[in-house]
């Protein structure tokens, strides 16, 4: 049984099609990347899987269970964790307290178990020494790590990463990528949206490309990037950018 299965998944916001009959499956333990131009529907797809965005048509199964009617909190409890493109921690709470929200509200752990899960997530993301700092005082890199720690504290079986490497320096990207690879090596399935293709290529063994809500490629990363369908998508993007610059 696949870990995650999407069948004919569709979604529109008014006239904007963000998911156009999407079909794919993830096997447990895979690390899969998602690329696609701005506005392609990548974040919306994560919303559809995690439950923030209501499906318009189609079906999603997680470990064989239908997700459509399941509340986001129940999806999280059953093992779907995610990070957000723009980290928004509780600024006045400490790094530890922010992570505790993941283990207590997400994984529904209590007492010592919830504390252990939060500490373990901070350790894995290299944030232990900042545990008592207010989240509002963190740098972008530290916020990205906290985003990851909060998601890890929910004890995910499937981890959805939304541009976790965006805006970081090369060295920071390398550090973060190492952490993500080790999480995957421990058996957590990764689905990772990223514009920093170098980071993706060092981690994923499969790549999906979304354009205007449609899945235009799915396969071995380098073959996908070299494919005619993906080249066409990014050529269009470049022409658009040049047109906007002139
Ligand atoms: N809640 C919403 N209501 C209306 N339109 C929305 C909503 N969320 C997203 N959209 C629109 O849907 C389209 C896809 O947005 P989405 O954020 O999924 O794209 P993306 O692929 O993640 O882009 P980026 O690479 O810039 O993050 C965009 O045109 C966006 O403006
Ligand atoms: Mg996005």
C-alpha cells in the first residue's frame, strides 16, 4: 500500500486552477522533490494534503485512509507534518515552547513524553542551545530550523517541506540539507517543494514538476529537469520575467 495516494485531485480558487487532475503516489521512505514556477500550485497542494485547503474534486488516501473529510489536526496526528513557506513562530514564546506546541497539539503527547519529543526535535535541528530564546529574536536560518523542529515534534511519518532552503546562504543550505537527509534516513518520507534545485538534487531520488496546477513531469530528478515538458515550463517563466523587467 502506498503511504500517500492522490487520485484526480482538483482545486480552483475562483477562476484560478491550482490543482488540475493530479495523480501520484508516494511509497514509505521516499524523498521526493517538487519544482514549478511561482503560482504553479505547489503550496496549495500541501494545503490540500494537510487539510488547510478544501479539495474540489478527487481523492487522497494516507496509509489507505481517505483524507477528504479529516480535520487538519487529525491528519497531523495520523502522521502528516508540514512546514510553512513563511515561518510564523509564536514570537513571544521560547524556541522550546514553540516546539512543545508541535509535540502537545500536533502529536498529542503529554507530560514528560511531550518534553522529550520537543528536546529531541531541537537537538536534531541544532537548536538546543537556543531553547530558552524568544522565537521573535531568531535569524532567518534559525527560524527555518525552528519550522523544521516544530514539524518534527509532531512525529511525522510524512514530512511536507515548503521552501525550507529559500533565502539561505550556500553554507546554511548545505547544513539544512544534511539534517533533512538524516530525517529521511530514519524512515520519514519527505515531500519537498524547493526553488533551490541544488539542495533538492542532493537529497531526493524523484522529482515532480507542477505548472498551472498540472503535474507535467514525475521521475528521476535529472531526467525530469532535462525533459521537454519542464524546459517548456521554465522557458515560459523566463520569457514572462523578461517581459516584466522591460
Ligand atoms: N487562499 C487562496 N485564495 C485565492 N487564491 C489563492 C489562494 N491561495 C493561493 N491562491 C492562488 O493560487 C495560485 C497558486 O498559489 P500557490 O501558493 O499554491 O503557488 P506556489 O506554486 O506555491 O507558488 P510560489 O512558488 O510562489 O510559492 C496563485 O495564483 C495564488 O495567488
Ligand atoms: Mg508556494
